[in-house]
C-alpha cells in the first residue's frame, strides 16, 4: 500500500486583498483532462506540512506564503484496489504576497486563477469528490476549524472507479 501526505493551501486573500473566493490551479492529468484544485502537493520526506505546502504554493503559483491561519480540514482517501492511501491537510493562509506566475517544475499546473466563490465551485466540479466537497464546505462557511472527511475509492481504474464518502 502506497501512502501519500499532501498539503493543500486555501488562499482567500492576496497581498492583503480579500478575494471573496480563493486561488485555484488547473492541473493537467495523464488523460489530458484538467482538474482545478487549491495549490498544493505531496510533502517531501523531512518537510513539515506547512514547509512543504509553502514550497508547493511558490512552485505552482509564484506566490509566497506570508503567514498561516489555521488547519481548516483534513481528508483521508483510501483506494485499496488501486493500492494507495492519501492523507491531506488543508491550511488557510493568513496572506500571500507576490505576482502569480505559472512555473510548476513538475509541468502539471498549466493555469492559476484568483476566483470568486461561485466560479471556484464551478471549476472545482472537475476535481475528485475528496477535493471539491471539503473546499465547497469551506467556501460556504459550513465547515469549522479542523473538520475531517473520509472517502473510499472503489474500483481498479481511475476513469470507472466510484467514490463513496465514509465520514
């Protein structure tokens, strides 16, 4: 079983200006589709979540995290038939500074947008349930600090698998 730890950054303001939404990145997947998600990624061995997440935010958006607010939610995704388990921590930034630049060294991120809440929800519809459900709850204000989500992927192929929410 392969285990990943991932950080996700909820960025509601840039340079002190409230976006009434957040920053999203468009990720090109192997099947050539684009999934919109908050910036973030796999945390490298030896990094804390916030250190790795700050690195990912800079790599994917060109923005520098000026400070962190709170851990907003965590997500566990189990995919036993695919042989992996994912643990995600989503941290809200207190603020970020800089100019948006797409310069992802992994070549996955191809677009970055500052979007209002309604546009964010529309873009997030292309992402997996374990991404768009928690972000949608956070955007709606129905999620308190430290919420948690648990999902299971059933199936052996990404395109035909189904996702069920456990908690």
